[in-house]
């Protein structure tokens, strides 16, 4: 699976960079194609979620701290395909892309 992860968190970035096929960036510079999924750290600051949805062609997934359900609701309202708590994505420091909910991966 080829995944683009948008995060400003150095800790998250280091975990994702360890996964083959993953590219990490702090922001989008333009339209995004060629990835199976684009994952967005919803806690990375003032994101224009509708703009992210417009620039991403394909599966768009947001992840958030479990105490910030408001971020999840905002991402779904902006058209994200899926949102999940950070803890569901990272178990014991290991990234589990089977939880992303894109393509053939289970939701």
C-alpha cells in the first residue's frame, strides 16, 4: 500500500517513515494522485479540511486524538472517507494500515 501522511508531529512522522511505501509531509503543495490512501493528522493545526478533500483524489483518512471527537466530525463533514482515533492506527508504536478503511483493507 502506498500512503501519503500529512502530519507536523515529529513522533508520528518517525513512526510512519519506518513503514515501507509511506511518504510523510507536513502539508500539501497541490493536487495529490498516485497513493492508495492519504492520511491526515487532524490535530496538526488549522487545516482547511474541505481544501484537503479537494486536492486529494482517492481515499482520504483522518486520524485524531481519541479525546477530540470534534475533529473526527469535522473531517467527515468535509468529505473524508474515514476517520479513526490515533490509538486505532498505532498499536504499541507500530502503524497498522489494515485499519485505514481504503480499498480492500478492512474498516
